[in-house]
C-alpha cells in the first residue's frame, strides 16, 4: 500500500487528488498539506474534499508529516514545489510533480534531486493527453515539412501560466518529430503586420476564461487538407487518476527522473 501525501490539499486540484487516492487500489491518503497561513490548518482532509471524515488533519508544514508518507503529489506553484522537492530529497521521499511554469533555474534545481530520489514530472498526467504526445510526434514525422503546425489551448480564468505546460509538451513532441528546436521556432503570439508565416515555425494560441478544465489541439495544415489531434478534459479527475497511478508506480523506484510516458510504458 503506497502512502500518499497531497500538497495544496484545500485547492480544486488538491480535493480531486484526495478523492482519487480514496478511489485507487493500492494507495492510501496519509498526509495533507496546505500553506502555513491557511485558515484550514487542522481541518479534516476528507471533509474538505466532501468525502466525510478520514482522520487526516491538514498540516501547514511538510516537515511535520515527512515521516507519514512514501510519495508526495505536488500540483502547487513553482516556488512551493522547489521547497517541497528539497524536503523530500532530505528525507528520501519520492515526489510526483504536476506543477508547471518553472523558470530555468527552478527546473534545474528540481531535476538535480534525481541523484537522490525518484521524481515523476509531467505537464499533464491524463492518460489521453500522454497518448496525444505520442501521436503528435508520429504525425509530425509522417507529415513532415509540407504541413504548417499550430497548437491551440484553452483553460479556466485562474490559470497563471501561458502557454500551458501541456501545450509546450505537445510543441516539444512536434519539434522532435520534425527535427527542430522548439526554442528556435516557437511563436507565442501574433499581432499587426507579421508578414507571411515561416514554414519552420510552430505557433501557439492561448485562451483563458470560464471554468474550462483543459482543451488542446495540434493542427497540421497543408494546401487542401488539415489534420487535427484534439484532447478535451471535462474533469480534473482525469489528471488526478493519472497522478495517483504515477505515485503508486514511482514507489520503490530507483532514484531518477521519470515522466508519465514511463508510467504508461509509451517509450
């Protein structure tokens, strides 16, 4: 039985993760963590998630519960995730990370922990999205340079980073399939007299509004036809189930850096 801790337990994703742990075989919720200034410290995690009492009180300090779990699931914010990785590294705990929006220094700091603990990091833990990553690369390899590629994504009004980590991962998959460097060919916005589209570019369009959980489409466009690979998430449970699956898979793994493609055997 894998003992799982959830950070950001009182948030939208945190509550969904708690429910997903309760529904999963081979997993048990053993700790729940929130910001130290949260008014919900001490509350029962199950009650917050609408599941009734679970006997797990919300903690405001990961170090207070560090011995209570095997794997931490973290869908918080870059600064908080970096601190949580440091705590897990010091205690020899494993961590599943769904946080996006890291800068290069933060990413390097997180990745450095792979020498001591196992980490599973993914921009999206949905099984369907991870299938789309594989399909996006395969389509790029087959269609080649004759097709223009654009990536569209939409999320709820509360999302703070853009483009989404999932959209960027789709871009990376396409770029790999086309033997391009995404950093050199990505276009993240267009306005005014931009001139004709350069064939090698990979464009991104971002929409924010309402309660959209997550929509992503990769478009391959040529004269006379268009191929689209689309994924639409209708519930955060799609991500939560995948994250819990990853946590159970990660438990006991040798130190290293893994992703959801490893968990699903898609590599």
